[in-house]
C-alpha cells in the first residue's frame, strides 16, 4: 500500500479535485473495520490479526467520475 502523500494533496482536496483523473471529489463516509489480535505464544513476538466484527464510521473523499476514494487525513 502506497502511504506517500502526493504533491499538492491538501490543495487538491480543498479544491475538490481528484488526484487520479482530475474529476470532482465529494465528501462521504465509509465503515472502517477494526482489527485485533493476540500473541500466538506466551511472550512471543508473533501475533495473529483478524477482524473484530466492530466498525467505525470515518470520513473520506470520493470522486464522482472515476470512483477513486481516499481517507480524510
């Protein structure tokens, strides 16, 4: 997953411009699933992660033309 911030990220989003196609971005919401885990062995460094079944409503930007979406920072 690319976590780098693209040039003019804030300028593009304040103007509502999609960084992928140049279309119009619209504010929206999405459900972020929470992930939890516990150690595989006592005192071990290996942890098995899995969905918890809980979610949280978060804000995002969604392009009306190409469907590209990004989380709000």
